[in-house]
C-alpha cells in the first residue's frame, strides 16, 4: 500500500530567492533509482534505495542494462539475459537484484514512498550561540553579521549557557556534544569558559561524557585563550577563505578593511599551540572565489589538518556562485580528489574534508530520510534561550522549537520532521541520491527556494557529479586499498 | 542465500534513527496514526497476487503494508486481498457504502453473510 502526500505543509514560506523547480530524473524501465559506473573497467552499482554499493558480474550487469530499457519488463529482461548466460544464472541474478532493491516491486512503476514517523530523536548536539554579533562584517554572512533573523544584538549569559547544557544532558543519551557558535563566540569569552567548566563538572557528576567545539574567525584568540582551548580539548574550526587576496574579498573588518592582517598571526599561534585536537578550517566559496586547489595548498601550509569547502548560502545574486563557477569548483575538487587518491594509494592521508567525509558516509552506508541532523540530533540555542532548528535559523520564529524555559516544543519538532521527510520531495523520488542528499540543507533551501522544505534544485547536477566522483574514488579504495579504509575511515568512529 | 552475481563493498546501511522501525509489532491507536491523517491518500499496490503482509515487494520485511488500518479500503477495492476484507471489486460491491469516513463510520461497515 502506498501513501502519497496530497499537500505537505509549506512551513517557512517567505520572500526569498527565486524558486527553481527541480527536474526529476526520468524513470528507467524496471530499475529503482541507481547509478552504474565503472572503476578499473569493472561495473559497479550504487543503489539509491539502500545506499549499497554493489560489484556486478557480467550476468547482473547485463541484467541491469536490460532492466534499464525504457520499455523493459521483468520477463523480457530475464529472457534476454538467459539467452546469453543461461536461465539459472539469469534467474538467480534477478533474485539478487530484487533482494538488493535494484528492481521495482512487481506490478509497480515507481518505488513506494516510505513515510516514517520519526520514532525517537534524542539530542546529540546543541549549538550555543554565545554571541549574536560579530567583530567582522563578512559580506556573505548568513547570520547577517551575527545578528541573525531576529536582528537582536545579544550576548548569552552564563545561566542560559548552563541551562542549554542541562538540556543537552536531559534530552540526550550518553555522549553530549556542545558547539559554541555566533556571531563570534569568542567575543563572549567568560561565558565560554564557564560553560566548558560547568559541562565538564556535570559530565563527571552524571558519569557521562562531553566534548566541545568552537567555530571562530580567530581574531580574538590570545595565547592564554588558546591554552585554555587546548587544555580542555575544545575542537576548533576556523573560518578563513584563503590567502589574503582571496580572504579579504569577503571577510572584512567593520571598517571594510580586509581581516587577514588581524587574524593570520593569531591563527598561526593557534596552530602552533593547540595540539590536543586536529584543527580544521572552513572555507566559504562565494562568487569569484573558485580556486580551491590554491586555497587548499595555502591552508595545509599554514598547518591545518583538514580543509572543508562550502558554497556560500545567500539570497543575494551577486554573491551566489553561477553555474559556470560551480563547474570550476567541481574541476578543482576533481584535481584535489586525484591528489587525495595518490596519497591514499601510498597510505597517506590528505585532509580534503569534503571528500573524506563523503567517503565516510558511503562507507557506513547510512540511509538518510532527512537532509541533515537538524531537529533530529541537533538544536540551536539562541543568545536569549530560544530553541531553533539549527544554528543557521537562530532567531527565526517560524523555525523555532520552544525555549530553554518552556522546553523543547516536541510537537512542532515532530511536525517539521514529518514534513521534511524526503518522501515529501517529489523530484527526489527518482534520484539515486534520495537517501544520501535527501533534498539537502534546509537553510540553503529557505534562502534560495523560499521554503526550508523544498529540495535544493539548484544543486542537483552539482551534487550528482560530485557523488559520482566520490563513488569512483571510494570504490577504488574499497577494492584495492582496504588498509586505508581500515585506518582512516573505519576508525573515525563517531561518538554517539 | 549466497549471492553470486552481486557483491556488496560498503557496509550494509543502518537506517538512520529517523526511519521507522519495522512496524509489524507496533500498536498505534487509530486516531493517533499519522498515516491516516488528512494529508494522505491511498493508492493501490496489490492488484495481482503479490507480497504485502508476510513480505514486502522486495521479499524483505521493511516495507510491509502497515499499519493495517490503512488497508481497510485499499485492500478491498483496487488492491484486492482476500484474507483481510470483503472483495469489493466483484462480489461485495456495497460493502462499505454507508461508511464514508472509516475513522468515524467504521461501525456502519456491513457484514458479509456467506
């Protein structure tokens, strides 16, 4: 029995960027959404329903080709393959493909939508917005220079931060993760210090574990502060866009002057003094800033362990990446992937985060029904104690889920998760990335499509190209360099 | 069954926490069932003899027809499934005439005598 949504609630409708409708991929014969690709001349299949990666033999590969014809029927495909491989081989390959959900259920021309009720969603992570306000004024900031949707400038007080940590312990199970975010969280340093000490003491008292991370532009990091972060093993993610000529285009001080002169000496000290956890850098790619290879080399030279790239999220057309620039970025990613693979073949790790994190997801074969963990394992706490879908929606009442005082609005949270299920996103139904991308980032969709619940149509092509690259490289590793996977992917166990 | 024509190279996926558990042994009061809410419509799947209850369309257990309440009409009209409800296609066409809304009018469902 199939249940189809007639109308999903259109939460978060607003006057945002122009709506781009997503194009569904054409259905292909009797196949569920799959991607067939070759690695070293051998055929593989990525199965969109299960996120399985299958190595195919010649029988199953021929069968996939037959079943993928527009006018295919199961019987005709079986007969065609039986003619060259024999009836028994064709039938057993068909059975395997059916069990792997590569073949549509008998009598159906589309995969039934699985609409799940999110049964339980314990919190794993809270984001504390210590400071709604920032010492920089980056042109592309989704937080509107830290002020966020409610446009209030505010510092979180210690009582609110402590109460956010209390909630993380109460609403979660086991390990608690706290992220300090802003604005610029180090502008509210005393509260950060108090929150770390309070969280550690609470974890000890409850026999649970806790860890912290902070996202910072680095401008306010003194040696003393760095020593505190290092001794409490606070993970640090630095926002920096590249060498000064690139970084200063968008990342400016309040007066408009580039920020590199101020931040670089402090970032160098951070990399020198903070050795207790690897330090990563987050690069925002905005219009005109596409030379990812040059940025990557610069960051590794500075001493960062991992470099992650994220395209800008902005409703402003002059900052958005035009299609040609997205392609240029993808080309750069390809060259970085080549270098990451060359290193991996020699057993070395190159910290191209985008690729390594994607490999990790492919390796785990995790099936996603939602674009990310926002609202499921993660909630954001605003500086005044409001609870929001994620840090990017801080202060947006239409994406609010209660407050620290009143508690989590579990009904609103459940409603949102139900409406945001990938089964409600029509164009995603025929895409082989339906359980990998699941429609993508809510905030990106809200900025560009006008609704947090819309699939991110403007990234479909980019996403599929990127995932083809990730699949081909992961497959080579899994088949020919399993030791690398064992060492670098299998051991990156995420704390629950 | 040993697989001979396909070989999985990544880990079998664990569904995320947000996916439903196998609903077979879950009891949901009719009124609370989100799948019976106003936003959902039933369309057919088992117009011929196909799996539905014991196994799903892929011979697995993860996509069974569930919950059973939502099959009351689906299985009697376009998806005839003899074990559950009278066959509305040919033999008991008036079976649910008086029952416009299954949540409210279920008591008006007719009995099938023979």
